[in-house]
């Protein structure tokens, strides 16, 4: 009688290890006042934006950028207003323009003296849940302004 020992097979593949290394996040050129406000914001950002979506180091300008999780959620401070703002979305009183960027959504504040953009990949089913923990630090560090109306063509 011949017995063969075969390795056990599973239909559930091993999950890929989560990336924890530095993330390259582009940074806009900003003036000194914006840099100071952005540094205050970045210093006050949470360590986690959702359970398991933890802060990661960034390469480049760490006073203007932040990152969390894998797939990576990124924040860039000091960005211009969107060229074509979408219908405004309010998350706990903070106004955002949310644009589909193909593999996710770009949330850009539209009511701050210095604006912030957060890119949330499609892998996260509800982007607002990841934006919500950012509202308090953004409102604390970046003063509100009244948005100007865009003239109609």
C-alpha cells in the first residue's frame, strides 16, 4: 500500500503583509503662513483614522503631508481649490468638494484659509468614515473663510 503525504490546500490565501514603510506624498509649494498652519495641522492629526488604518511615515515634506494605512490614505496641506468644485459635502460642519479620481476619491476642503486634500482609495467602502477623524484637527489648525461664489457662464 502506497501512502502519499500531500500538503493541505486552502481556498483562503494568506493575506499580504500590510505596508508600513514611508509613503511618498507630493506637497504643494506654500508660503510661510500656510507652512506654519499646515505644520500645526499635521502635528495634531490622529494616529489612526479607522480601526487598523494607522499613521505611516512620509517621505518628502512631513510638515505638509500625512499618510495612513494600506492601501494608503494621504493628506496634503496647502493645496489650491479644485478647478471644478463638485457639489459641496459637509462632514461635521467641514465643507469638502469630493471628486472621483478613478481608483478612489479626492476630498478637498473649500472653506479654509489653507485647504487640505485627502485621497481615499476605493478599497475603503465609506470615505466619510476616514474623513471624520480629520475634521477636528483641520478646524482647529486652519481658519475658516467664506467661500466665494463661482460666476455662472
